[in-house]
């Protein structure tokens, strides 16, 4: 896992989290993060792992 926290201006920040795990668990986590008060935009992007699965892009 890796994360990035970047201050865009006095009121806004950008948060990026790179995670590994089951797609369902990652979707669940993303839904909860995007539902937090103060979150203005959210997006979940799922990429295939080394097993060769088909990439999935979900709107957040």
C-alpha cells in the first residue's frame, strides 16, 4: 500500500491510495471513503494483478 496527501490550496487536498486486495473489499472501502463528509470527488480505479485478470474501471 502507498498513499499520497497533497495540499491543492488552503481548503482542498488530494488523497491517493494505492491498495492491493479483493475487488469487493476495495469497492467497499472506496464507498465508505467517498461517503465521508467533505469528500467532493471520488473515483475507484481497479487494475489487473499479475494473474492476468481483466481490468475493471468503476465510477466513484
